[in-house]
């Protein structure tokens, strides 16, 4: 991969925003490191370090960087969608619009779903084998339940992709007004939730909060975030006030047993936190851009971008593998948050990183999207078919993140929008949805090329 990385880095156009690539890698890297640090694993289960040591919760205001990833996604999606719009064969026809939408979804979902489905199928086969052999208890059972949890992020990101073309049109018409509309909807949801006690309304903020952060990426693509210090300050002050005087918890990640979480579902406090983070990373843009002009630094970012999603998918596998090896070798697991536990942290992280690197080497080829074959002009109906496929993918991936691979032989289910979903059903929905997107996206006459990152 070294020579290809060197070639890719050397072929980088002068117009490419390298800082966006760095933010993508850094945000996913921070999430991986955070998971490795927060997991308080014992032979009986997994706890959360932030719950055991509440004094560490303010660190989530720096380390909860998922908003940065969605912000970067909005930037990249805007560029990709506009590139396809410039290539559409018949700008005036409805079929051309369908073609652009389906080609856009196909290109973006390939990058997400190819490595994700390899992860799901490998783990599904392993989980079935383990349970057929009578295993699945102890740490193995915990692993089977938890290893799919990070897939919630893939599911939400799929929704961001599906909403990009219509929301990009709103952005081009209303600019900051489109963001304000989404933010206002998030405010209304929390008012209905906390002041009026309306049940289930809070789940709408999975859309409004993350779409609002994603919309900031559109504004970034058009150079319309001109006062990042003001954005960061306003976000930080607002988040602080909401936590100090409102019903919102201090932690910007979910805590076990808490009545209100800022993450699941997202709250107005998390949106304010996202504003603060976006403003903060924009303030670092100029010095980071100078650093990225160095060939060695840029090659490192290019290499990391090529495997970032694979590393994210497999990092919990590596972490549980390290703990499993420690138990198998009778290495003592100190009490979480004890002095001995902290002393062991660097070694555990080093071994988890090494195992993740091995898994990346095994599966990184699936992160490279397949090239789209040339096709004829798209037919009317390709857009709705692609949207249906994306919806099935979204529901399938979210369902799998909730149910995990434990209890496959017992028919274990989890509630997804009040509907019980099993792991096999979730996998089938995802595969079926992807097939629909592929069918709609092929033969559109619109070449997606290499997706922007």
C-alpha cells in the first residue's frame, strides 16, 4: 500500500482541502481511543469508566467528537453531490434528477457498506459457530452483544447521505436559514419533551440534531463560516448554560442508568456542543493547513483515510480480543480506575492498536469502492428506489447495533421503533436495501468517480 499512498499523496490537487481529511481521521481516531479508555472490563462484564469516576466527565467536552465527523461529512457530501449534478446528462428531466440521486447514494453507500457488511458477515458466522458449540457466556457473551454497538453511527450517517440532495437545495436557497430551521426543530423537540412531556418525541432529534451539524458542513463548503470564534464561543456558552440550568447531564456521551442522555437520543445540549467543536476546529484550520503541506504528514493522513472506516469497525473486536487473551493467560484484571488499572492502560492500548492494525491489514481491501460501470440514461423511478434501499439499510444497521449477535439460537430481538428485530432480520434488511441502491445506481449514465472524503 506504501507506493499507492505515495502516488495518491503526490497526485493531490492544489484545490483539495487537506484539513478536512485530517479532521475525518482525527475524529474517528478520537472515538476509537475514547472507547478503549472508557471500557471498564471485568470477567463479569463491561462498565463505563466515566460512570465510575464522574470527575472525568468534563473531558467529554473535548473527546466527544462525533459532531466533527458529521460536519466533515456534510462538506464532502456537498462536493460529491455537486460534482454529480455537473455531470448529469439531461439537466431538465426528472429522470436525470433521479439518476443523480441514485448515483450519489450508490457511491457513498459503497464506501460505508462494503466494509460494514464484511464485518457483519464475519462476526455473524463466528457468533453462530460459537453458539452452536455451546459458547456465548462470560466475556464472550458480552462481546457478542456489544461488538455491533458502534454501528449506530453508520446508520445515522446513512441517513445524512440520503438527505443530502434535498437539504443541499435548501442550503443553496436559504444558507444559514436552513441550519436555523433544523436547529429550531431540535429546540422544539426538547421543549415538547421536557416541558410538555410528550412521549417519544425526543427520537426526532436523531434527525434534527445530526442533520443540523451536517448542514454546517454545507456552509463550510461554501466558505460561509467566517467567524469561527463566535460560533465556538456561542456553542460553549449555550451548552454550559443548558447543563447548568436545564435538565441536561454533564457528560456528552451516554452514561449507564441515567434518565437523560445527551447522546441517545441527541439533545439541544449536544447540538450546542457540536457548534463549539466546529468553531474550535475551524480556528485551527490555518496552522493545520501549513502542517499538512509537509509531504510526510500528508502521506500519513492519506494512508489513514484509506483504512479509517475499517479500523473503526474492528476496534472493539481488538479491544475485547486483548481482554480475552489476558483472561486466557490468567493475567490479572485490576479493579477499574484503580492505580494498577491505570498503570496497565498504555499496554492494553498498545496491544489493542496492534491487533486493530492486523485486522485492518486483513480487511482493508473492502474499503476501496468498486468502480461504477458505464450505463445508459437513468429511468424515472431510480431515485425513489434508491431512497427505499437507503431506508432499509438505515433500519437494518440500526437494528443490528441494538440487538447484537448474542442469543442467535434463542431468537433474541431488540425494539426498533416499537418493532422487535432479530440479528438475521437486520442483516437481511441491510443487504436487501443495499441491493436496491445498487440496482437503482447502476446504469444511470452518471459516473460517480472516486468519492470525495
